[in-house]
């Protein structure tokens, strides 16, 4: 007999995600992932000035802030054949690197750690042993016995008063929690420290982009005047401040995030064989070091891996009709040509057709349409996108930096390379790429300073900024490796206006419903066969879903307006 459990909404993510899972013999036997809100941003863009698109799509999401604006300016630059100056590319890279550092740390501590770290159990820790353990895994200075015992007292008061605040909704005491109390206490300490740290690193976005979230971008370059003089908005003092923030960020990742990740992972090695799912991985590539038109210069190389076969990395062509397509057979939209066809985004349509139940409802009818997410496919394959995909493509291509961090983590944990294809692998990959990006940010910074010293302060190419210079029709595609994975924007420009604009977003790849062949997308595939110890407290489902770091705002390009849903787990 199977039980269906419903988790809606899944918390500690951005937006509204619903999982319905059947549990049989203590394992997930069938599963459906649904995005439950919509706002149709693609329709809002029609008829607008392509130079403004970045400002609209930037508002898709404040979590992967700047990602959509970056993809958008690249898309319009592709359509209009604009090459941006090297400094603009570097500033974009620095903002993007900062986003990664921020996003991945926040994900690890604030959105994912509590699936593994039992806050209440941390009260049982011995502060002295905790201090010794902390000092044995890292040089991070905040590690004294007094520090941990003070923290424990503070949290103890919360627990005694029954008011756990931000820690209220955990499955504390669940048998799936395996960490010793001392590791739980370290995790808890760094949860709180990371909250403080994260508000610092985002200042890099604010300095270059004027504000955060949603910093300013510009078609043709960036809008910040730069120089080592006193008058430029980005001057020697600001640049020194950026350097300090990048250094502090790198230190936090190296001395806090990575040691914690490895310490926690070492108690959950069984998760190196759970939650793998598709085994197909897609990366568009990013962080250009010789202009965006030279993909061989990307720090994150592009490519696709099929069936976990790391001996072959396939090429990806985002312009090809037959490569990237979006389906809506299970999504609440309709296509003019029928609901079973796939459309390349240049021909994409976003026409709402809600045929689902009226809330409140018990279950979705998954025989019919059941999500506001469309279903993207690459050459017909369901693909996973995100940190694991990026790390695997870099690793499979034999790039030394990737090999080094991956092999060293595998060795440290004493697990085989096959453990990468898992929930644990996904969570580890995010940390490993954060480490890489923190190093690359130093290189980008040094290049920027070097350029300025050589007298190059160009930040924008305005040659084609005026619409009179544009052809009557143009098409463009742009991409970014958003923290959650491959992000593509496609534009069709007619008579200087946007005729069509389509976003195919990382979480859409991962969280989408089944395609016309009945193939599951990444979340559904990864959740199959997950062991569930207690269906009323399905922390195991949260572990795998959170390992992808869902963002439903991005996925359906939606907004939560009233959205006061109660967190609930239904067991039927
Ligand atoms: Ni709203 Fe986003 C990222 C994009 S998500 S977070 O990263 O693009 O799928
Ligand atoms: Mg879309």
C-alpha cells in the first residue's frame, strides 16, 4: 500500500514549490514537483525597448540578483552585435563572482544546513570539545570554549522559552540526523556568523551596480565610471574596499564554509548514493576571460554530460531549434500548435491556461497539467543544471582547477567519484565551485586594476545604443551560469521593440513536470527511491530538494503577493 504525502510549500526556498510523493515500503515510489504561482513576465516584456529589458527581468528574482539582468544585456548585445569593453566584462564577472559567494554560503547555512544540523541537539555539546574540534578543522579565529558556551546558553534560553524563532520549523530529534552535538554546535554558530557576513559581501554589487538587490546593468557595458582618481564613482578608495570584501569573502569560504561542509558530509556519506536522479548535466558556460564571444576563455566551460558518462562532454548550441525546447503538456499554458509540441525559445509562447483545481485542494490531478513551470529539454533529454553540472563538466574536461578541488574533496571524504552523482555530490559541488569562484574573483580584480593602471578606463560601448542604428529585425541569445544553473534568455527584436522574449531558467530545468515522453525532470528523478524514515516528517525529501537550491520566483518568473500559505505536511 502506498501513502501520498504533500509538502506545500517547501520552506527555505524562494517562492512556492509543492511536492506530492507516494511512499511505499519506506521509499519514494512516485513523485510530482509543481510550481504553484505565476506572473507571466515574458508577456510584460512584449513591445518594450530592448535596452530596458534588463531592468524588468532583473526583478524576476532578488535571490540570484543581477543574474537575469546580466543574461539580458548579453542577449541584446548578441542581437545587435555589440562587443563590450574588457573592463565591463571584468566588472560583470566580479559582480557575478560576488553573487556566487553570497548565494552559495547563504544556501549552505540558511537554506540547507538545518536538513543536516540538529539545532536542539547542539545544546548537548561540550563547549570545550567543540572548541578543540573547530580548531582541528580550521584556523577560523572564533573558536574558543567561551564562544561556544555563550552561544549554547543563548540558544538554550530560546529552547526553554519554547520560542525557537528562525529555528521553529525543524524536524529536531529526527532519526535521520547523524551529527554529534559538537558538530551541530559549530554548524549553528556559523549559521549565525554567516548571517552577519552575507550583508558585507553584497556591497560589491552595490558599489559597482548602485544598489542591491537588482543592481544596474547597461546594454553595451556597465554604467559605473571607474578610475584611480578622486572623481570617478569607482575610485581608488572604493576599489580598495572591494578588494577587502573579496579577501574577507574568500577567507570565510575557505575557513568556515568548506571545513563545515566536509565535516558535515563525513557523517552523511550514505547520501553519496541517494538523490542522484537523471545523470544528465547541462552547462552553458560563463565567466569569460577573453570576451563573451570566446567560449574557450570561460572559467566555467560549456557542455552536456549524458548518463553519467564523464568520458564525453557534448557540445551545446542554444541557437539550434532542435536542441533547446520547452514543452507544456503538463504545464498550465497552451501553445497554438498544440500542447504536445516543443518550442525553441525564439518561437516560444507564454499563454496561460489554468486547468488545475481551485485552492484549497487536497491533490493535484497529475494525469493532467499540474505546474506553472514549463518543461525544458536538450535534444529531448531531461537535464540537471547547477553547481554539480558545472563541476562535472569542468572535471570531465580535465581542467586542473576542477580536478584539484574535486579529487581533494573525494580523498578527504574517502568516497569514490560515483558519490558525486547524488544529493551529497550536489551539495559538495556548490561549496567547491564557491572556492574556485572566490579565487577567480582575485584574478578578475587584479586584471581590472592592471587595465586602469595602463590607462584603460572604458566601461561602455555606446556605438549602437541608438535604435536608429539597429536592423529592422534581429534575434539574440544570451546566457549566464546562475548560481542555480544554466540560464538562457532569447530575444526577437522587430522595429526596435521586443517582439518576443523568453527566459529558460535553471529551476525550470530542474523542477519542471514530466514531458510528453513521460520523462521526469531533475527533482522528480532525484527523489525517486529516497528512503523515508517517518512520512509525517519527511526531512529526507527536503534534503534532496534543497540540494538543488530551488527558486520558484525564477522558475515561473513569479511573485508572491499575498501568498500566506501555512507550511503543512499531509499524510493520507
Ligand atoms: Ni531566483 Fe535564479 C538562480 C536564475 S533560478 S534564483 O540562480 O536564473 O533557477
Ligand atoms: Mg520562460
